[in-house]
C-alpha cells in the first residue's frame, strides 16, 4: 500500500479552538492554549499518522493579525500565509458558541481565488443547542452556499476523528515528510519555552505577553531522571518586571508553578524550573 500525504492549515480568529484541535489530533500538548490574543505566534506543525496516510497540521496565528501594521504582527501574517500556501486543505475554524459568527469575507475570497479546498469547522458545539447550531450553519450558507461545514467539539473530542477520516479523501500518494515517531517540527526547548509563555498569558496583564519572550538558558536531565530548566523572561519595558514578579514574588511563583506542572506532565518527568526576568532594550 503506497504512502499518502495530506497537509492541513488551521485558520480562524483568536480563541476559535484551533490549538485545542491541534493538540487533540496529535494527542500531545504542543501548541499553547489561552483565551487571550497573541497565543499562537509561530507556525507550528503537528504530525499524525493513520494507516498509510500522514496528516500534517499547520497551527497558524489568529486572523486578526492579517490587517495589522505592527512588525511583530506582520511576522504573524507571514506565518498565516506560509501555512496556507503549504497546505492541501484549509480548516476555517469558527467559535459556534459566539452569539454572532463572522467570516472574514475578503480573506475567504482570497482562499477561493487561490483554489484552496476549504472546510468550515464549527467548533465548540458542546456549548450550544442543536437548533442554534442548525440556524448558524444556515446563516453561513447564506455567505457562500458551496462551503462545506463540519461541526465538532475539540475539547470534548466530538467529531474530531470523523473529520480527520473525512479529509483523508484529499490526500495524495507521495512519500511521508516526517518519520513515523515524529509529532511536531518543534524541539523540546521551543515547547518548554512556549509552555512558560502560556503561563504568562494566563496570569499577567493582557498587553504584556505581546512583547515578552521566553528563552532557554539550561535544559538538562540529571542522573535521577529529573529535568532541570532555566529560562529567562525577556521584557522590553522595565515596568513589566514589577508586574511579572509581583508583590513579594507571588506572581512569578504562580507562573513558575503552573508552568512546572505542565512541563512535568509533558516530559513525563519531575521538572525543576527556574525563572529570571531580564530587561533588554
């Protein structure tokens, strides 16, 4: 049986559930999750192999960055289009629990002009009634009656496997790009830094994570199989340090403990995390 390949780009607004879907499909927490904007800033690749088909998923930044003029967000815009251009099919994620669902018509038309296969993914269906879901699907068909719609819940894993099976018809006969045991293009250092950034997104003020970076200083597994991690939180405004550290160091402790817990689970070993906040102009 010849190997097949299918490249899928996940797009949608912030908090539409792209990263949750991504992690559910590859069965590993690789892409960070947060309700705040600017969660995914890199193009993150996930890999899952089913029988003779390798599915490659591109988790992209939220669509709101397409219209931004800020340098950081220009990079995110590039990451969105890089994922789209590399893919065979687009999963356009919508949060079905929102009162009003808006599709970026200009962006959708660009995808159609580029002759991309598009599936509208109605995510979070566990949060609404069937009647609400049907009405919202009818409204989407008013925008474009040729769009295929697939309702799922990433968090409850409803319809996710069916969706992947359904899209296998778009796969092409070709060699796999990634080895059988590979699940992402990102290494452990990148993922550990992202996990700490997720912790920052969770606990600190909304505007801060846009400019904060997390970099690895030490990544070492010691003799008793514990993991020692030293990371620096890089800030571009001195005032951020006080916020991140918090009164009597309580905020940085909260960030460290949350991150350390996720890291221990991800690496399946006890993790000792040490954080330092550093100002760089």
